[in-house]
C-alpha cells in the first residue's frame, strides 16, 4: 500500500513491512504505518480509493440501519 513518497526513514522500521495496517488522513494526504511507523504522502489514487471505500461503507451502513417495512 505504500505507493506514495516516504517522508522519513525510521531506523526502527521493518524493511519487509507491507504497510497493510496504516492510518491515513484524507485531508492532508499523510499516512503512517501502525506496524513499523513509516510515514508517507499518499498518491491521488490512494486518497480517491479511500474516499470511495468510505462512501461504499457509509451506503452499506445506511442500508443495514433502515427499518424493515
């Protein structure tokens, strides 16, 4: 998932980390890996993918929460 540009190279970072467990701020474009602590600026495509995933999740939650008529 680390397609963006590295901001800092943490000496404690695991060289083989796949950055699957990361948090991202879609407003700033910054992401950080929860496993190794690496940080990077996300690409436009990564941010758009996250926005679509969040919109899909929100739509799913609305559908599930509708009362049955």
